[in-house]
């Protein structure tokens, strides 16, 4: 179920400006593998192969994975077209994780 909470997307924009996001498939995968990701965000419009890749990596490393509403991830961070992002551990990561769980 994609995240629909506007407060989540507002906080996501703040996290982008604070430098707490890792973008791009390779960067996100590295953040997951190194244990530096508090959570991973995947756009609902991502391809099935991309979804499977990140679902498997997050399951293996024990990183929470959340799906965002279609095209909302890119617009929230000011980079339309992005389909994945990793949020760094820390206070912003904890806040975004709590908001993501609320839906």
C-alpha cells in the first residue's frame, strides 16, 4: 500500500535538502549493504525488476522498504523521475520511518 501522507512527503523534501538521502540504484544498494539506510523508498511506478531487486536486498539486510504513491517520490525531493531513495540513519530517518508506518 503506497504512502499517501502529505506530512511524509514534506519531511522527505527536508531530508533531501539536509543531505540525508541517497539516490540512484547503485547508491541505494550500497547504502542498504553498508547498513547506513534507515529505510528505503521505492516509487510505485518502478519496474517489476527494480521492485524485486530492492525487495530482495532489503529483506536480506533487514532494511525497511516502503512504497510511495506513483511519481510522488521524485516530486517531493525536487527530482522528478527518481524511483528509489535511501534515507540515512539518524533523527530524520527515524521521523520518516514513523510517518511511513502511519501511511
